[in-house]
């Protein structure tokens, strides 16, 4: 985009364009101009879901994150724009410089400020960048280079954590290997590297890394906790018992280690042990994030402290509003919330002998508010039933990237979901029908085009199988396709069901 590309300045003009998510983008811009940043965030996040490849939406959302003080989220988006969407959107370097300066990471702030001036000498933010560089140079004279190296390590670790949380495991592995090469005794990087390999299904490699950490740094608590989690997800009962008993005897002093221990116990269902550590931190005024309050609420509930769990859950929602409705006391109510957020039901489907149920489980995972927990579960990580098609679908769900066939199949399911949500007992058959057709279409090399027509044909076939009278004309109107197009796709569906 170069000089013609001017992202929105925090206090300046805003560019307009016409993406598919224009409605939400426009609402986000209006909220931003009113300085209602929470609403702006909500609308722009929705716009980005509809147009994930549009850099202008991502940049505006990054600016809103900055206004809210969510500098790490802002940086993640700005790096994503430069690395994946539009490397010529050089104003992102200016925004990054500001964010890193706010975080106190002056080395990185200076790097991006200089880069912006090199790439856009007469840019909109040139004078502001020069002023920022002047201040940063004053800071560097006072701090010295040793602290800059520490900043660099912290930033890389944070970037790796974000990559892990967003499912970009290969990128996380590349970054962490670089950290380990530069800092060979930085054990946190090894532990995160093991997690990345474990999430990718390379369990032997993950375990080897943890064993190497424990050989070089005996008693490393994070490595021991990760070994316990790995064993739990692989159903290695004896190893779980042995590691749990060993960790029960450890009494760490640091709050970081106490939280790790408490969260690990909660994750494997040892809620009593988890509650002891997490409640202790809570009493001490531990400044935790959403994960801390989530595990504290869960462990409180499952140790009979429901009122306390409900009170703590309010803090969970402050950090993660999307978890509304996922309270542990709602877990057995799929009819109210829908199968898309009933974790036990989703995990059970992953273990089904039928490919359509497993494909359906992957789709439900994409909708779930606890997507990360499901993807890290034993039923996913250690599942030997998953075919190449299912692995490709999982890859798409994790990375929002993959082959066009899988992408289109997922979008067809999303079209159905626009009309049939939440997914109750009645609707399950509709989705299973689609995923049966999806599997057969993959075998027969049938090209998937016109997602609305496919969705309409599936709905018509579903009603027909249930002996429900629904005319082709009404279905065509519902999905916005012509009657002749619908009839053509009904034939394709039937060919896949023979």
C-alpha cells in the first residue's frame, strides 16, 4: 500500500472501504469515533470474522486494542498484518513502536520506529515517530543494553505464548527453537516447545524435550506438570498416579509455580488439590488473568463451593466475556445451550467409529467457547481414528487455513448454522447428514461450489428423510437460490447418499 495506505491514526482520520463485513465495520468505526471502545472492539471483531483477510479491519481493531490498553492483542494483530496480510502497510510499524514503548520494551519500540522512517520517509506519522525516537534514545542511555536483551527475551516468550494459544504451532516451534539457540538455559522456552509438539501430535518429541529439561534442570516444576498433563491425556494411569503423588509433595514458594501447580491439578480433575493452591493465591491478592479465575471457579464448584464459584465466575467474564453460559453448573444442560458448548458431548463424538460424527465434532469445536481445551484434549491429540480428511479439517479449525475443499465444506456447515442454532437434539441429524455427504464428496472428488445451494439441498433431503413436508420452492427461497439450482444440488446430495 505504501504512501497511499493510511491506517487510522489514534486521533486522526479513518479510511473506508467495502468488505463483506462492512455493516459491522461501519458500526465499529462509529463506536470508535464516540470513544465507546468496548463496542468498537465487539463490532470490529465480528467484522474481522467475516473478512479475516482484510488488513484495514485488523489495523482498526489493533488501534482499538491500544486504546483499551490491550497492547499485546494489538501487537499480535499488527504483526499478523505485516507477516500475513500486507507487508506494505508500513504504518503498522509506527503503531507497534508506540505499543512497545507503552509496555516498556524500548529496544523493540526503537526498532519499529526506525523501520517506519526507512519505509515511509514522508509518511503521515513521520514527525510523531521522530519525537518517539528522541524519547526512546534518552531511555536507552539511562537503561543500558543489558535490559534491552531481557526485553527481547520476554517479548519472544510472549509471542510464542500467543502463537500457542492461537493454534499456530509450527510458527511457535520456529520461534522457540530460535530462543533456545540464543538462550540455551531458558527452560520456559523448552517447556513451551514441548507443548507445541504435543499439540501437533508429535508426542514422542514432546516427551523427549521434557525429559531433557529434567535431566539438565532436575525438579523443573513446569516440566513435571506438563509430563503429568501429557500422561493424563494419553490415559497413562500409572504415570499419572506417580507424577501426581510426586507433585503433591512439592510446596513451591513463587506465585507462578503455585498457579501452575493449581491449574495442572484442576486440568486433570484433582479439584481438591487445585482449590488449595488457587485459593491460597486468591487470599494473597494474586493478580491473575482469566485462566486463574477460570480454574479457581471450576475447582471451587467441584469441591462443593458453588456460591464462591459463581462469585469468581464474574471475574472470568471480565477477562473472557465469550465464556458466558459455559459455567460448570450449566454443563449438563445441552438442550439450553446447544451441543456446540457441551464439551462432554463433543469429546464423545471424537471417539465415535463413524466419520460423520467425528467431522461433526470438529465443527462443534470451532463453535465452542472452550475450543482450546477441546483441541488440547486426549480425545483429539491422541486420536488414532482420525483420517487424513479429518486431520485437514482440524488443521483448518486451528489455523483458519487449508485446502479449498475443506474450507468450503466448513462454510456450508456455517450456512446451516446461520439458520439452525443453537444445535439441539433435533438438529443433530441435519449436520450428520451434511458431514456424511462431505465425506463421500471427498472420496468421489466432487467439487464443492455454491455453499447456499449445498446447504439448501441438505436441508431438503433432511426433511424428506424425516417424512416432513417441505417444498423445494420454500427451501430455495430460504437459502436464496433458484429452484433449478436447488434441484441440481439435490441430485448431487442423492448421489453421495447412494
